[in-house]
């Protein structure tokens, strides 16, 4: 089953195969799981979701999770009028200025859609 996704700002259409769609669904489920069940339950979960923790939750490589993250944050299914499912930012580390960790968040319904 192929799925077409549209890049939000450029309008380019990409066609994803079953494996890529399954990866997107799996990564999104793990992001939701983190924020619904783990976030702020213990001291190690008091921070926003990072790429390394998402890799561990998904049991996938960094490249695969990063690719899925880019698709989830910047594309929508063709014909959908909703916004993107998640968003992320990259901030500088306090100790090492060249390290810019990902902070991954679920998009709320009231968040503005970046088009």
C-alpha cells in the first residue's frame, strides 16, 4: 500500500511504500507513548523527548528515526487539511556548544500550523 505525503512548505508530493509508512506509524506511536505514559513520571523522564531516547523506544537506528521524524514534522497525507503531527527543535547544549540535541514534541490542536 503506497501513501502520498505532501511537504508542507513546498507542496512537493512524495510516495512512501509500506515499510516507510509502518516506520512513520511506529515512531509516532512511540512519541505518543512517551508523552502519555512516561513523561514526568520519573526524574529521567522529566525532560522533553530526545532523538536518542526515541531511538531506544523504537529500537531503530538513528538514521531511520531521524528520517521518520523529518517526515512526521514536515509532511501531511495528501488530501488532509490537518497540520503536522509533531514538531521538533534543536537547541545548543550548555556544556558543548557544537552539540545540538533534538527536542521532540507532540503538536497540540491549538498550535499554529506552519505553512
